[in-house]
């Protein structure tokens, strides 16, 4: 038997209350998965083969079509989208770099293929360190509390690697030129580091690489040689005005990248030894390595930061 309802039912002129809404349970935003850097490097390598086939001036339009297609493929787009520029910004920047490029054997980008390789692989640095503050001016490099002066450590014998400071003024450059003429192969052909400051973790990395290189290289091989450390965006613009393919932003301007001499070690039979060491570290996820010809660009991965900071403190007795 149906029980009659006690509700009086709808009343004329009375609006029934709206049903209570359930408060949505806040959900935690899912962190996007890290892009596959191995797939990115493989895709870039394939792209470079195609760029090399379109290196002529008459192939400008074909190169643009190629980049439009390739940069939007998932393996490459997933990495570029993680940078501030995104895919579209990277495309425009790369096309501008290709348009202004002047082939020069003295620079790291001797041809268009090298330029594309350097630009695209340097984006990995920005994926890793996109939250790191940019060193905009020379003064910031000289005064930043996270950077230390290597000269103090060198004089105390705490560095296992070598570098030469860029000479200041005409007199210093003249002395350097004379030494180069007298002993042309005694040191690498480099202008020297414009700033002798870097992060503590980078010091530990370079000391660690220097030890491994010394163990593996043939007897008589000179120690690891560093050609560039941290420097400012201001310095990057100076390099660009001189015609160098200095990318902006750069891992150097974030303090997490260095350049290491490789070509000079061929005369000691040690170039390939050092290359294998660096590539093995990259395969282990510790470094991003870019072949820039005579010198290789090396950027530290965030995953190795804590270990190397501890190593620095242990080595220096901090």
C-alpha cells in the first residue's frame, strides 16, 4: 500500500529552494612528465642529416619547410614546449640564427648543421635550469654569492684542471700573442676565460672529470683544460657582435655550463678518451654534452647537483 506524501506540494507564489550543490574536491595539479631527452637527441641527430642535405643558399625555403615539420614532431616539441620560448619561439629564433649565420672555421658553428645542433641541444640546459636566475651583467657574475673565484683555489693546489684568464688590455694580448708564436702547441688555441668564477658544484665536477681523464689518458697528456666558465648575458651579446653563434639564453649565463678543450688533445692521442668520458656521463644522466668542434659544451644536470655539492664540501674541508 502506498503511503501518502505529507508534503503539501508546490505552493502558489513560493519558489522552492535550489538543491544543495556538492562542493568539488580540489584536485592536485599533475606535474607534467619530464620529456624524453634520449628521444630528443635521436630526433635532433636525424634532423641534422636532413639539414646537411639542404645546406646550400638555394635551399632556404626547403630548410624552413623541414624545420616547420620536424620541430612539431613529439620527440622534439615535448622538449621545446618545456622552455620559455616554446616550439614557435624556438622555430623563429632558429630561422633568424640561420639567416644571420656566416660560415667561419674559427667559431663553434662552422656550418648550418653545426648551428642547428648547437641551438637545439643547448635547449636541454634550459629545460633543466629554467628556474635558475639569469646572470644579466658582468657585475652580477663578479658579485653573485653562488659563484666562487677559482684563482684562490688554484693558488692552494685545490684544482685538478687548468684554465687561462683572458688577458686584459693591449699589453696582455700582446704578451699572449708572443707566447703563442714561440710555443704554438704548448696550450690550446683559446682566448681564455673572461671570468674565472663558477659554481661550487662545477668545481667538484671538473675535479672529478680531471681525475678520470688523468687515469684514462695516455702518459704525458696534459690535465683537463677549461676554455669557458660562467659568464653574463652581457658577454653573450659581445660575442654575438663579434660573429660568434652565442645562444641566448645560455647555460653559461645560468652558471651551470662550461666548455672543455678537446681538439688540442688529439696530438696526445687523448681526444677520443675525453669524448668517451663525457658521453658516458651524459648517458648516465649527469651531463648535457654538445660537440662544438674544438671545444665541447658541458652542462650539469640537476640530478647531480646534491652529490657534487657534497663532494665540493668534502674536498675543500668546508
